[in-house]
């Protein structure tokens, strides 16, 4: 008996239980859909082709079948050929997404029929992957139902998503979530989307609760696409909880905790910004809401959102709307208006002020993390309101700003470089944020000296060694400072080349000096770290006398009120006290935590430097690694 096609198999499973929760990663494949992975059978097959080998071999095998006069028979034969080809399905798919297609319309139609036969009647993953690869460029709306069904299967989801991208982005997003959504709450929303149960979608979305770190930027973008979020907001104007979720998803899309610019990949970004800004005044003045509105304004000013296709002047109008909804930030420690009731789901993220349904009362003492978040709101709003529009006469060609992310959604602190008012890093390198100011401003890295200097201005969210970085050479050339010699080691090919930027040297020097002096973005613990770092640059012997090397000095990522000083070196010798260091050989990293005790940063930094001069820091720092 012939095995059923993978499409028929998947459709049968789904039809039998249309509302059943789908397993993360998709439905299991039927037996025999993939070549055996049993080590005992390894001798029966040739070694698996490398990706490079498959890119050469697979197109050569498939090309004769593309214009065959009988595509249905050709599909059967091609499936047999592919079954004997030791190539992984992902390599087959990748090869056929790039194979040259016939130019003649009649031949192109035959190739399309071949692709449909492979996807609709194929019984092996390789054959279906080949059809999906061809449909990434040959697919038409009638293919969407087949792609959606096939994409439910383990091993075919990512390929079906890619094929759907150009046909139905909403269907592609639902399918992506089926395979990659994590967490019970998000899985419940995904199951309702996959079952096309609009009522359940709205109800489950309304109560969706997650910590920001558990919902990545791509998850947020895919969920917004799957929901058609701008349309949903317009259709449900009387459900403020949907507005709250839209606000959260939009801020997550703009987060730097990812490897690509999700905002510019989201076709509805401008529409969603408009919808949220228009109704921002409806949000209760809770800390979480106000912080996210500030984050959106930050993004419009100098982040990836700046680069969306805004009509002239509209971007700044939306910034004004968002900041107006934030309200007055003049009072220190301003958290939320007394008497405001938090709706269920409004305060699930870290940094929330009250439990859902609890009324804040005058005189309530906020938690330290809430006070820090409120102080951040005040600083960020002051910075944004003081920023000059780039259209202003005499605006500098280069502008350097330090952007601090919402402490409730910690992405860190980055140096943003604006050239003619446009942020440079999101244009040139979208895999991570700009370097922190300690690496670009505290040590004078951007100063233009007599010798050219290469500077890393951005690094991938993971590390440079993993996914790349952005480097530029800074050199002085007469009356100008030139940025050129751009390098993006580790980044994929195909990104646009960057021009050489020429700045007036006097204006450039003045801007660097201003940025290095400006501490309006900082807070006490970070200022303490900055001063300790400056002290160690002037007096490196404070560490070298103990046989230690300086590491990074900043604030703790999850506890920004704590200064962290790190250094490297051998563990303490036997008989010495070194907290957690042990007596093993080899270099260790040591971390010295300095919680904010309320004293001025200058006093704390001076005391820290004095202690380094008097005591081996391995005796009071914590060893790690």
C-alpha cells in the first residue's frame, strides 16, 4: 500500500482534532518520511552532503525536471532521485530557493506545477522541501492552504513559513508561532490562532502575561502579524487590555535583544505606532505604561523606529503625543497616580508597581526597583524634550547620545550615533546595539588623533565572535575628521556598503567633548562605576600590584542600583582569603559588587579606589569561572 502524502497525513491529523493544542515544534512526521537515522543502517547510505556540496549537487539534479512536459510524472521521478541523494532537507530547500527559474512563461508554469505536485503529493520530507523551496518564488494564493497544513509538521515548519512570507504574512506568523512560541500563556494564544478561534484569541490575548525577557523581538513581531494587531485595535476600541498588549508588543519589537531589526520587518509598524499613540492618553498612568511610552518615544528619536517610512514631520508629532501621555515627571520618585486601579494583566512584567486589582494609596513606599524605573522615566523624558530637531538650523552633522533602556525591560545602555539626524547603527548593523558609553566615551575612543584608529561601535547581541560587529576607522584629514574603512566581521554578506563620512574637525571635536562630559543619562550607581573606571585608567597600579587585570566596570544588568567592578587574575595563594576563589590553578574572573548606599558617587568611588590600594581585592570580591 502506498504511503499517504505528507499533506494528506497532516490534514488528517488536524481534521481529526481541529482545536487540539499543537505541540511546540509541530506534529510528528509519519514513519518513513525521513531517511533512517539508525546508526546500524548508516552503512547503507552515502555520507551526507555538506551545505556547500548540496548547493551545487541539488540544482544540477533538479534542473532537468523543471521544464519537463509532464510535471506530474516528473515529480514522481524527482522524489525518487532526491530520496537517493544524501542531502538534508534544509539543504535541499535552500538550494531550490536560489535555483535559476525558467524565463519563458510556459516553462515557468511547468515548474510551478512541478512544485505543487511535490508539496501536495510528496511522501518524503526531501521531496516536499524541494517543492516548498520552489514555491518561495512560484507560489500563488491558491497554495496558501496547502502550505499552512504542511507547515504543521515537524521539520517543514520553517520552510513553509518562508514560502508563505510573500503570500500571506499573517498565516506565516501563525505557523512560526506554532513552532517557536514558548511559555504556557503564549502557547494558548497560538493554539487559538491556529484553530482560527477569534473569540478565544481575544480572550487569551487580553490576559497574556509574560516577563519581557521571555518574549523576544521576533516573537513580538510574529504575534502582532498573526493578530493583525492594528486592525484588532480599531475593531475593539472598548477593550483597553488589548491596547496594553499592543503597547507591550510594540516595545518588545524595538528591543535590542535580538539579531535583526524586527520593526522594519513588520509591515504594520507605522500603523501600529499610529494606533497606540492615538490612544495613549487612555492608558492608566501606571509605571509600566509610562515606561513603555517613553521607550517608544526613544525609539522614534534615535532608535530603529526612526527609520520607518514616516511622512514629513509625523515622527516628531508622534513623539509629542507619547510624551504628553506620559504626563508630568517633575516629582522625584513619581510612580503612579494614587487611587489608580491596575487591571488584570497590566502589571505582569518586572517593575510593576502593584498587584493586579490593588489600589495604590498616597504615601505608599515604592520598591527600590520601581523608584529606579521612575527616575529613569524622568531622566529620559528630560533628554527627549531637550533634544533638538535634526531640521533645526545649525544642527551638528554628528550627534552622540546615550540611550538607557527601560530598567523594567533591561537591554542595557548604548551609545547612539546620529549622522544628519539619522541613527547610524540600525542602518549599518542590525544585529546588536551600539557600544556602551564606557567603551566609546569614557576612554576617548572616538577622538580623532594624529594616527588613524579603528573603533568598534556596535556588537552583535551575543558576541562579535558569534554574529559579528561593526568597526570604523577614525582619522583626521586636515580640517576634517573622516570615518571610513568600515568592517563587519562575522556579519552575513549582502548588507549595503557604507560611505565615508566627513565631519568638520572643529565641530566634531566639540561634539566629542560635549558627549564625554554629558552625564545627564546616568544615575548614581552608574556614575560611581564611571568614576572608578576613570580612577583605574589613571592609576592602573591599583590592580597590577596584586597581579590583576582590569575587566569591565559598570552596573549589574538585573540590579542597576549596584555597581560592579570586575578584574582577572590568578586565585589567591593558599592561606589567603579570597571569597569563593579556591586554590585551583588558572586565571579567574572576580566581581566586586557595590550596592548603592545613598552616599554621593564621588565619595563611593573614592572609597573604592582607596580600598583597592590598601587590600587585595580577591579577599572581598566573588570569584567566577
